[in-house]
């Protein structure tokens, strides 16, 4: 058996490529979508509920396709999946510049959900990182999360500038072109499925190459455990995690979409709101980087509980946030909380259930998460259309998040079923 040491572990190349992909995907109707609600709604007569249904369509289609996407990532990796997803998503985003009716908005967002480039269904970025790293998984996810957040810092205010200068229609077209032009070559050139494909060991400390077979067949550390999909789904903790994440995403997606028009409705200047929104991804990046390093040292469930308490605080500040100071504070706390929650979501599944079938396991749980994520936005839109305020639904979400925080804090890992003897 021959041991090879690599001075530059290729996993970090994959991490940087995926981080750039996450950064550039912020052009695809993500954090910046809320900036378009007022100008599109005013010109086209689209109500808030319809914008919520657009997000639900994206999540709903993602819920249907994510089990398939997860299996494809396990088998083939994300290299071509990211490129295909970029073509679909960028085309739909560009077409937003030509719509005239609300149903067209919903349809295009549904198309974006076929292979999700953003949000909880974005398995093509989070799964490969977890496959390339074990001991340094938190650090790797921290790099991806922080760099992805930089995209929000850049593209949220830039989107408002495009809207002001060229109108919302041309803004969508410009953003679609920027994202597609840069993401596709990065993914094709640099992204690879897993370290075993290159004869490497996770984390890059040693690669074990089977010299007798004259091949790069890797022999995995026998201490690494894994669960099959069938074994994972019969555990109570699997479903508790799924339910908690589903309810958290119900709150996260709702406040994420409607907070921008909410602050504008309260009389705050749209441009100021746009620049304050950029504090969100900045805080997200700092939070992800910090909690990514902590995740390798403390139980990740505690990080998730902190994030859920923070999200509850951010929602409360959105209720009373009728000044620029309170608005900015809400965005900062929201970003910090979202970083903690997303770090836990991406870390806890491979930590609890292993790398081997990670894409398939995430593909099973993602529909549950997306159902929660898709349900909140249109419901909150209806509440606002009827009552003229989001306050009642947001008060409900605060209490829901407090319950979620308590559950996740005590939800330790399931007992390992076996040690991984034959990983390929």
C-alpha cells in the first residue's frame, strides 16, 4: 500500500469553485428578489400573495426533483449538474424581464426550481463539500458560506442600482447574463465529485492508493461510518430533524421575501432598504465563517439552536422596525442567524449519517424542508393583502422558532449502524 502526501489538497480547489458558484448565484432572484416586488407589483398589478406563490412554485418543483438530484450527485457529482442548472435558472431569470402577468412570474420561478441553485434545495453546492471533508468540514463549509454571502453584499445593492438606472425589466436580463457567463466555466473546469475519484483521502492528509492493483482505488478509514437511505429514514431523529428544518424554513423564507416590502410599507426609503439588505449577507458571511470553525469543535445542534433564537429576534425587530436603526439591526441579526442555521443544516446530515449516501439522504429530506419553505411566503402575502400587515403571522413564527430551538438543542446524533468498509 502506497501513501501519498499532497501539498495542495484538491478539495480546496473544489471549495473555492463552489464558493464562487454560490456567490454568483446571488444574481438569480435570491436576496435581491424583494427589491423587485414593489416596482413589478405597481406596474403589472401583481399582489403580494402572487409573489409568495412564485417562491412556493420554486420550492414545490424543487421538492419534486430533489430526490432525483440527490441521487445524481452521489453518482456523478455536481460538475455538469451545476452547469445545467445555471442554464435553466439564468434563462428563467432573464425571461422575468419580459413578463406581463402574475401567472408568468409563478411559471418562471417554478422552472428555476427544477435544479435549485439557491436555498435549502441547493444540494449541488453543499453535498460535494461534505464529501471532500470530514475533520475540516466546518472550515470548508465556512469558506463556501462566507464567499457565497459576498454575492449578496455585491448583488443586492447592485440590483437596486440596475433597477434605478435601467428599470426592473433590464435589471433581470443583466443579472441573468452575469451569473450564467461566469458560473458555467468555473463548474466545468474545477468541480469534481469526491476525493476517492482522484485517489485522495478526505481532508487531504493522506491518500491511500492500492499499488498492487495499479489503480487509484482508495481504501477508506474504517472509522468512518455511514447509513443507507433506508436505514436513515426509519430513525426518529431523521424525521425530527426534517420537521424542525421544515418549520424553520417556513419562517426563514417568509421573512426573507416579505421583509423588504414591509420596511418600504412602513415609510422607509427603498434605496436605504436595499443597502441595509446588504448587511444581511455580510452578517451571514461572518456568521458562517465563525460557526464553521466552531462546528468542528462543539456539537452543531447548539449552533442551530442559537440561529433559531436569533431568527426569532430578527422577526420581532421587523414587527417594530419603523426606523433605519431597527431595520438595520434586524437585517444584521437575520444574517447572523441564517448563517448559523445554514451551517447546521449542511453540517449535521453528513455528521449524523455519513458521506456515502449523503446526496440521496438530503434528497429525501429536502422536499419536507421545501414544503415548509414554500408554504409561508404566499400565506404571509394573503395575510398582508387582507389585513395590511404581516404582524400576526410573524408573531406566530417567533413562538414556532422558540420551540424549534429547544428541540434541536437536545437532538443528539443517532447511534452509528456500521463502519464504512467499502466506499466507492
